[in-house]
């Protein structure tokens, strides 16, 4: 199923995709220049999934992303400066520098947070859906996971329980073809993850994850079903990450010809060409929009880099962990300092 965006919607979708791509290109460069440390998992090439899902949900719907979370976090509305700051480990980060690339939370934008533990967010999304149902809310929980995570036990348990309890949760699989380096075709017992839906008495469907309008339409359709029935739905988006699994991945497990074929289906290029054909965009306006987005993201990265050393103290860190008034933070802080001395 697909629809045609209005000019306003089309510009919004293209802007989200460009912001996601620009953010990740900046991260890629910062790691290459050794200005950022640790690891990161980029989703370059999956931007239509980010934009289509964010635009298709209601603002009060809760998402639980995967460790490959930047695009969804950007699309949901989190400030790029706070995201860069989080990756630099500074106090202005969205999690005060505690989480880094794989652990970003933004409660203000109904983002319950990502995790480095594969598939761990899916049961959390089911728990959120249970809480929403019990409170009488029409909002839903969205469990985002990849094709690699789809075979984890936690997901099967969560899908079973969501059906048994009739919970308003969208199981949203980003199938980018590889679980780390394992091709999906060699790791799945079915042709598509969505084929597992009937096993849980769950409605399911698949969508072209590089077509932002198709993703949007499928999200809207799934959400309407969930809200009207209070039953879960499994939606699978077929896409492709143009980059490696993580920053040290040379992609030796896939061919350059395969990469070239998917590059020809780049979601940003496809949608740009579609907008031009419809008269919603021209090359000059596209370049102007791209320059504006790149400048915005670059400024956020530079500002975060300047503030990178502004990290919270050990005492302050423990104050977020232990309840106030019992001296726990001070005692533990002193014990840690003694061990470090």
C-alpha cells in the first residue's frame, strides 16, 4: 500500500531523511578523525524507515528503538546537539553522557530508550503497551527490532504474550538483510519475518522500506488496526544499510555488486526523483534544503564538540542512581574513589 504525500508532507519526509543521513555522516567523520570514541552503529540507507514511521505514528505513541537508534531518535524530534553531546559523554547529552551511541532516551518525545542488548527493547515495548491499555489510553507501544534480533527468544515470548493479553503494540522489524554479518536468508526459518505473524494469531504485512510513502501508509494502516482492536500487529520493512554493521566492519561478507544495486535504490534519491517528477521539488530547491540541513547538523556537532569536556562529577552521577536522603550516593562515591586511588 502506498499514498502520495502532499507537498508539505513530502518536504517534511525529505527533511527528516536528510537530517538522519547528515547526522550519521557527521558521526562517521568524527569517529574517523578519532574525535569520538567507543563504537557506533549507523543506519545509512534506512532513512525512509525512520521518516515513514515517525510521520505515521501519533506524538503520544511510544517507541523503543534498537542499538541502531540515531535515525529514529532524530525523526522523533530529539535535538541533534543533545545526541552529539551524548556521544561525546557530556552533561548536555540526552542521557547526561551516560549512554553514548547505543543508549539514547528522550521521554519528552515518547522515546523510551534504546539498548545495546539485542532484542531487549521488545519486552519493554510490550510492557508499555500493557500500561497504556490499563490507563485507557489510545496510544500504542512500538517495538523496533532487526532481522537478526527476530530469532531471539525474548521476541517470541513478547509476541505470544501480546496476543494472549490483546495488547496495543506494533512489532516493527527493520529487515536490512543482515544480522551483523549473517545474511537473513541463512538465519531465518521463513522467507520473511512477517511470515511468523500467523503463528501468534497476529496480523502481519511487509513493506518496501526504501519507499517512505509506503512505510508511512503501512504504519498508519497498522496503527489504525491496533487502536481499533487493541491487538498487536507485525510489520516488516525491507531495507538495506549502505554502511557496515559497526564502525570497524569492512563488509567482506557481501559483494560490491550487491551494494551497487542497493545504492541505486537509495531512499533519499528515490524520493527526491519522485518529488521532482511530481513538481513538488526541483534540483535547486533540493540543494538549498540539503545545504541548510547539513549546516544545521554540522553546527550542532561543532557546538557539542566544544562542550565535550563538560561531564558530570562522580558525586552527581551517583545522585541519579541512589535515592536522596540516605547518604548512599556519598558513601558509594567515596568507596569508588578509594578503589580508584
